[in-house]
């Protein structure tokens, strides 16, 4: 793979996020990368930034009045 980029499969293994979700994040523009023919590649720095700031799943704390 090109230096500084990971395939979707490699990004999934590195992050613990499913291949499908990585592809979805790329299409939504939340991860930086590009498509080479039929294969997406993810910029490593973008993935690291997303992992550091990603929203956590589950119920959100209620705001107090």
C-alpha cells in the first residue's frame, strides 16, 4: 500500500471499526481517502484523528436544568 494510506481492511483491523462503517465514513467525508478503481484507501492521519475524537456509542448523558 502507498505510504501514509491503508486499505479499508487494514484500517478496520487497526481501528476495530467494521469495513462497512469505514467505507460509510469515507463516503460521508468524515475520513479522508480516495477510491482507486473499486478499492478505497484511507489516509492514516485522518483515521487517527477520527479515532481520537469519534462519538461514543450508546445513550448520551442527560442535560441538567
